[in-house]
């Protein structure tokens, strides 16, 4: 079993490809076949495995989630601004952890898949991913 924390500095709101950062941890683990769990340690960001070929997919996902949890909603919690509570809602209805297969010493993702950190806040934040790899 191998575990590392990875610091990510997203360039603001949106989907940020973190596949290579996770892949580096998988390679360092030296596991040929197993599993990789990735957890984002924050309540206003999430993780998603999604298409990496057509950027329109990511734009459509972001637009959909913005309609589902708009910034102009009537929220009680607004301590850090208008994107504060919507970011918590967006993280609550998406995922904060993903478990991925490891095969041949690498992430076993499909041809068009990547792992994205979904930053729900507009302001710049440092995010930490805990990446745990186990297997043989």
C-alpha cells in the first residue's frame, strides 16, 4: 500500500485535469494490479472521471451544474461570497472521491477518460488530493 498527498492549484472555477498527477503516484507505488483511491480534502471542490477529448462536454457539465445550484440562489450560508453555498451544493451532489483500477502498473482509464478536479469556487484555492494505491 502506498499513499501520497498531492497539492493542486487550480486556475479558478472549472474542470482541471489531474490525471498525470495521480498517475505519478500510481507509478511510485510500484503496484501492477490493484486499485487507486483519490479523495479531495475540501467541501467546495469535487472529482469526476469524464471525457478528455471534446471540451464542449466539460463546458456543458459546468453550465448544467451552474443551473442546478445558481449563485443567485436564496442561501443562508454566504460567509465567503455568492459562490460559497453553491460550491458546497455542487460538491455534495457530485463526488469527493473516486476509486480507479490499476492494471499493468498504470491507471486503467478508457481512451477518452481523464480524472478532473472540479473547482466550484471562483477564487484561487489550493486543493489537496489524498491518493492511496494498493495491490500487487
